[in-house]
C-alpha cells in the first residue's frame, strides 16, 4: 500500500492521467452540488473539509473493491489511465506520481511536494487501460501511531473494463446510492 501524508487545500483532490488542464477544472453549479467533476481520465473530487489540512492518502491496487468500516463516503468511479507518465493523485500543492521515474531525485522532489512512491515500491505497476477506482473519505485512526480520529482518503484501483459509477454508501453530504454521473 502506498501511504503519503498530503496537504489538502482549495476543496479539491485531482486524479488524472493526462497533463494538468485548467480548462477541465471549471466547476459548474451542477458539479459543485454533486461534489465531483468527472472526465474519463481526469476526476476532481470534493474532500468535504473546507480548510487546508494534512491528510493521509492510501493508494493501492486490488482484485476486490470493498469500502472500509471507517468510510463516510464511498463510491466506485470509472477511471482511464490514458498516459501512464501523467498518472497521479494531486492537491493544489502536492502530487503523488503513480509511475516509476528513476531519473528523479526523490528527496528533492519531495521538497517540491512531488512524491514518487513507485521508485521505491515494486508491488504496483499501473498500466494503460480502464480501472474502477474506489474513492473513500474516511474518519478514524489511519495509522496505529495516531491517537485521535482524523479524516483520511483511500484510493483503490481495480483494472477492469465496463466499469460504472456507483455510490456504495449513502452519506450525509449528498451522495446516495441513486446518484448518477
């Protein structure tokens, strides 16, 4: 599992597999109400917390997508890895790059807010193609060393064709099992 503590700000988390595109990031009244701006390879999610804060991101690839007990929001979101070298999970100030790039000095990149966990982890190798992404916003103790409950995020990917958007848990913030993209 990839574990990174990331600064979340500006009410958005971006999962993308194409270069940053400011034009795609134009929220409408409808997408703001939904809390998601979806494109097949560029998804922007509302983190549900308004201020800037540090939060754990847990990222993994699995064969089965099941929400954890701590999740307060859980949905399967179709996602296409179009360009492996752009695949990342981002906030406004930091990025978790989900591809191996051994030309990067990971200490210098970390100082810039760019994390390359696949440079040191060999358990994941995301490929071009379609995925189901289980996105979860959780409240609890993300690590045993943490004493108080806090918000953290989980991104679980399963490579598969014919994926559809599906909310797995009704939440008090507007997502319910009848919601569609």
